[in-house]
């Protein structure tokens, strides 16, 4: 499954993994009333309307910029544009296809996420 992530006049496509957390996330789509903002100099975050199931969680490897994750303790999406390491509560939902350059735009923006059919 693929999603379209749009903010600041820019669009990215991400391929999602197949797990329970992703299916729960997909059940919320489309999302058109989110805000995306800078966090920790390596990611953008957006709070979801509700928390996702953590059934798709567990330790993962191969962390890299472009990963789309869910941070269960806070109930937010984390879109990484810099290096990071797995931490407890972080669930990888997918990866951005191609360039993640739009994530480098500084500031807070309205965010839309849609399923690509």
C-alpha cells in the first residue's frame, strides 16, 4: 500500500509495511486536518487523532532517513530526515519513496495524508 504525504506545497509518496499498526493507521485515512512540525533536528512529527495499536511493533533495524514511523508513547507520526536509532515504542510504518527533501522545510504546516489507489 502507498500513501501520499502533502504539506508546504510539496508531495511525497511512501510505501507502507504490512503489519497491524499499519492497517490501523490506514483505517484512519484520509487525514486532512493534521499539523506537521519540526522535532529534534532529525524528524518532523504529526499527532494522530487517536493512538494506533502497538501490535505491529518490535525491534527493527536498518534505520535511515526517509523512514515513516509511529511513536506509541506520544501517539504521533515521526518522519525522519536525519539519522536516528530505534527506541522502545517506535514502530516503523514504511519508507518514503525517492527524495525526502520536503521534510527539510523548517516550520509548522498543515498536513494531508491519503491512500493512493
